[in-house]
C-alpha cells in the first residue's frame, strides 16, 4: 500500500544548528514533492517544491533534496531560530491531488 | 493577489445536527479546490476536491458531501453530524495542480 512517513517524534535542536527533517515514501512515483509549514491552529503554508528531475532546491536558509531511488526527501533549515518552531509537512504530487505526511514537529530552543 | 476565506472559524454542534462550511477564493479563476480534515496531532486527510463547477471527487466515503455552486465557492455539508466528524477543516486552492494555498480553517467540535 502507499505510505508517506515523517519523523514521528518531535525534533528538538539548539538555536543556530541545522535542523534536518526526513520524508520517506513507498509505492509512489511522484512527479514532484513539496514541503509546508504549519503553525498551531493555522493552515499549512507552502515553502518549497522540488521536481523528480531535480536533486536539490534552496531558498534562503531552506534546502530540500529529493532522491527518487531512495524514495526520500530531506528538508534542512540552517542557522535555525526559535521562530522556525512549527510542524513541517511533506506532500507528494498525485495527479490533481497532494498526499500529505503526518508532519514532524520542530522545536528550536534558544 | 489571491485570498481564501473560510467561515465560521469555530463551530460547536450537537450530534445529529446539519453542517455547512463555506470556502471562497478571490483573485483567481477556475482554481482547483480542496477540503481536508485534520484530527488533533494528525496529518491532513483529503475529503473532496473539485476541478470545476459541479465537479466533485470524493476521497473518503462518509456522511459528508461537497458542492461547488460557483467557480470560486466550495461548500462542505452534512445532514447529520457524528462525534467522529470533530476536527479542523481546511479548504485549499491551487492552480495548475501544484502548490496549494490554504485557508484559515474551521475548528468543529461535535458534542
């Protein structure tokens, strides 16, 4: 069956360090993958999109990698700040739809 | 610029009562529209999506229904709410089937 897995436990890191979040999937062949940020009580906000023919994409302090052989995406936040604390969701493109992972909670402590 | 509205923001309803949640989008035409539900601490579950007026695809069989009476209006309904319908309901729109833009959500509590 199709499955998307993100770190089920919260990730706690110190301010200034790099946070790395993982998204693994099985039985999908997505044309693209996206990462969203969700704050408590709010809707998700789009961060980055990476296509299947791209290995890496960057935006300011954010970096996403996409390995279609390993069926994995890594999401990095460099020089993390307490304001980066949120839940981060990965989503796979599936025709007209996105299929979301359950998300990983990131807590950045000062 | 594009804006997406949802209302109400919160709703407390008794079991067995009807439901109507509305979502409207401004600043774009012929968007794809989506309804999701998110249970506490869980991921997003796609309920319905629509690629045009009157075109509704259902992802999960349940006692909810959706309608799209106008290009930029998407409505989620139920004739009789169940306890299990409690959750955070999110509407989203997209163009060209890629990035989705979410509304502020409706928190529904069924008692």
